[in-house]
C-alpha cells in the first residue's frame, strides 16, 4: 500500500538555505547554491534564478511548507513575495558541507600565501615553501577557520610563528623612502638612519631622499621620530611592504 506524502511537504535536494527566526517560528527558503550572495550584491536580480521553489518553509529538509497562519502570525501578512524578500535580505545563509569545505580550502590557501609573502628565513632572506609553513602551523596548533578575516589570521599566525621559532622565521623587511628638506635633515639624519637596517640610496641634491630597508616593527617608530624631529615637514612612504630574496635578486 503506497504512503501518501502530506500536501504541505515538498522534497528538495542540493539546496542552500536562508534561515530566519521571526516571532516564535523559524522560516527557511530553498535557494540555488551561490545565488543568494549574487542576489544580495545585485549581480543577480531574477528571483527565479535564486529560489529553487518560491515557497516559505518551516523545514526545508523535511519538505515542510509554512502554513498561512504561521506566516500571518509572524510577518503580519500571507504575501509570499514580501515574506521571501524579507527573508532573503535579513536571513542567515546556511552553507552546505561541500561549500563549507571549499570555502575553508580557499581560506587556508589565502592565509598561507599571505604568510609566505611576508616572512622569510632570516639566514637566506628567502621565503619558505608553503609546505614548510603548513607544517609549522600544524606543530603550533594553529587552526585556520573560514569565518574569520584571512589577513587577521595571517598576522596572528606570523606573530606566533616568530615567537615560537618552530622554524627560523622573520618578517620580510619593508622598503621605504624618507624625504625632507636637506638643510633640516642634516640635524636629525642620524636619529632616522639608526632605525634603518640598510640604506639602499641616499641623495642630497635638492632634498634629502633616503631609500632603505627596515624591520616592519620599526616602521611606526620611524614615523614618530620623523614627525617629532621635522615638526611634520618630512615624509616617509612605503615602497614595498615585504622585500624577499628570490635567486640573486631582491623582489
């Protein structure tokens, strides 16, 4: 004897959910993967391309469609179009397992790339291969997560790697240019160059222009000293955020 499926149940597969709690009930929309963000960014404007089915659900996985009395009690209306728009705008996008894994892999690659582009082996001034950084982070017990800012995670990881020295590692030096009035600069040049690890070029022809390499941690000190000594009349600019050695050349 066949079992009849209730009339308010619809079965859907391979969906991305948008979930919203309103009043005492939780409501869901069944959407196509990756389309919700496109709609929120204005890239996609056709709701038929966003929604797998234009219904409001209490539970998509069970195929349970929200009855009108629940919609009226929670939203003050039974107009499905208005309710769907509100849920799409304000609801929380639920990410499927495949999407979650893909996002985590992408985040992992981004964080590792940020670390390798900003850090070097202090003995060789060259970057480490990604596999070395990944192994060091594993030994450190550092877990990359998909929901946090990649740059913030990379900076935190760099800080911990430098503190623990699981492998010899340091921040790649910054390349900066300091410019000031030549006559005035002679009075405080030594205080500025004391913070510069290596001077690349120095020119006194029209103004004092000094290009050199500094440790990233000293950049703020350099700016503070320059501001104080020049009374705000000198400038420092970053030419390269991270200078690393590739082969025989510095990049």
